[in-house]
């Protein structure tokens, strides 16, 4: 199991991870792909479309900040009010039985190490994908990390390519 304790651990884990992604043409396809692997699919498809639209609008004007990432979480996960929407997680988690993300007290400084995020800093699909992998490794929220990271990945790549880079669907 990978235990994430340092920024170097985040970078090393992200460098090894090879997620399967695909470019899609529409925001609806992007949202569907982002939500497909989750047990509550398709509950958050419409809210993810809103989050992608909002994120594209912000990125046309400026880079994303910590508050923007928190807001994207609130929009994507609005149907799960029982979560602390927009708040970093306060407990430990294990992801897919292979990753132990950083302890909660490290989330804020580690997020600050990868923010702000935007086309001023990540200028290629590979750089955007690397940011996505580091974000997912930090795993800052109790739930919804894949959706939030997927929204940022899709929005940024849309602005570069007029297509959305998103996780490739796999059979459940």
C-alpha cells in the first residue's frame, strides 16, 4: 500500500499512476464519463455539467484557487448534503485498497502546493493530467474527489483542445 506522507510521495505516486482517459466532444459525454464509475451513477451527472460550465467560465478569466476547488465540490456533490460540502476531509481514508492519502492536517498545505491551477501554469494536456493525478493522490474530500478532479481536467482540456479529457468508461 502507498502511504502518502510527503509532497515527494504525492509526486512519485502520481508519476506511476496511468489512468485511462479519452477525449470526448460534448459536456454531456464528459459529465457522463466522470460520473460513470460511481455507485450513485447517474445521480450527479447534471450537477457535474453545471460544475464544468462554471469552471470553464472561471478559467477563461483566471486560475482556480482553493475556494474555487471547494465550490466545485459543493456544486458536484449538492445531492449529498450529509457530506461536509466544500470542506477538506477530517478523517483518514484508503482509496481502492492501495492508497493511503495524506493525514487530514496535511491536506491544506499539500493543496496549496498544487494551487493555483490554470492554463497559466498547466499549458499542455500532460501538465493538466499531472495536476489531476496529484490532486487525486491528495484526495482532499471525504467523497467526490474523482468528480472534482474530473471537472477541472475536463474544463482545462476543453479550453486547450475544444474537447474534454475525461476518465474512460470501463465495464462495471
